[in-house]
């Protein structure tokens, strides 16, 4: 019979660094083995999905050709 506590293997808690019984450890969502007292629940924001944004215009038309003024340009031509 063990002198200090119940027999069994000990392990180190990844969250606190305390030495605890291996049977008291649970695997957390990120893979760490932690004591039941220190289990960290996953944040709900980790499960949010992005909504695709429609980038297309409702209508489009081609660009009009450029109109170049040739020769002498007067103010009434503008």
C-alpha cells in the first residue's frame, strides 16, 4: 500500500504543471492532457464560417471608345 495517496502512475498537467494522477487527466480540444479542474472549453468563435461575398455587378456594359479631338480645338468643341 502506498504511503501518500492512492497507487497509480502520476503525470504532469499541461495547463498547471502540477503532478496529478494519470486517471485525473483528460484530453483537451487542442490535444493537451490537463487536470479536470483546468479544462479550457473551446471558443465558439472557432466554429464561425465566413459568408461568401458576391463581387459581381448586377449589370455591366463595355467601355465606350475614346473620342480624340484632331486639329484645332476651340472652347465650343469641349
